[in-house]
C-alpha cells in the first residue's frame, strides 16, 4: 500500500499508457510494471512499449509543455502536447520524478519514481516554496481570492488549477463561455482567466457579456490564448479584457500577473 493522490496517480499512469498506445503499431507490445523498494522508500511505475521509439536529441524536450514530437504516428493523433509535462509536474508534487529511455524503432520505457512513505516527504506547497518554483501567498485570516478559470482543454485546466491552488487561490472552472457566465454569477470571482477560442461561446463574447453586467464591470479578466498576432491582443483588450497572456503559459509569470491585477483592482475599484 502506498499513499498518493488517487486521481493524480491514475492520471499519470493513464497519460503514459495513452502515449504507449498512440506510438506503438498494431503488431507491437506494451506493458505496465510496478516495483517496490521498501529499503529505499520508493515505488517505481514503468510503462514500456515496442513502438517507434524516440530520437536521443528529442528526449530532453519530452517533458516540456506543448511539445509534440514529429512522427508519422504522432501526426495521426491530435493532442495538446501537455501529457508528459503534466506527468512530470504531478510526479514532482508527490515528491518524485519521471524519466525516459528510448531507442528509435525498438521502443521506450517511461518510469515514475514516487516515495512509498509520504511522512518522509514534505507537503507539496512547502517543497515548492523551498525549491523556489513558486512563492505561495502568505497565510493569514483573509479569504482566499477566488479565480474563475475558463478553459476547454482538460489538461490545461488541471495544470493551471493545481498550480494556483498550491499558490493559495481558490479555483472555480468553466469549460466554455456559456458555462463561464453561469459560474461567474454563482462564484462571484475576484478575477477571471479566460481562454479565447472555445466552443458554443468564445472568450471575447463571454467577456463582453460579463463586462456589461454591473457586478462584473470592474472584475479583472486575463486572456489566455494561443493567438499570437498583435491584432489579437487588441481584440482582447477591446472586448474588455485587462491583460493578455499567450500560450504556452508560464505559470510563474501567470501568478505575477494575477497578483498585479488583483492589486490594481483593489486600488481602482469604486469606494
């Protein structure tokens, strides 16, 4: 028996198995192995396959967000390029790590190493504060700021939500513009992170509708978008958004922008 976040552990394994299926031809094989080392206080979970493999110069980029390697099989299956980055992030939050070994045309092995006994590992927020990966909000008696995250990609939502919750924010999520209007009225967020390209109602229209309501006229809205042209930024600001960040999102920079927007909002809102 090991102690871990069940949902995150399942997500890590499913992501690795999904990649193994995606990059292994029909005649190939894949498998899952689990090895426990009580003396070393670690559990190693390995997903292996006999698929197309990975070039040595691509291995170093594997766990970077929004990286998708160029291969025939990869082109046949679309994705966000976030799967392995999420695995690496969640492994770190558990006090562990992830690694890969591979040989082109022979296959790959991805291994997650996690601590067996969590009592020997600091909690995630403390560990990340010490390593300098982010600085959490100083705990006090005030209510945590509520952020509404509007994003239609599950992997992006999970990555941003986990990071912001560890940074001290309460996060409410919505999957598109219509859902954002409902959740905003229910949660009354202090700030909104708004994707632009979404089904049913995009972020620009959702922002215009929210800004037209007295309750959200002064609520900061930050655009999160893959659009990168200068005119795209102008369209976002013209719709009523207060800031604009292009994907891939730098999470540390995102927290800084959120803090600045919340501070400016407090300074400028009507008394």
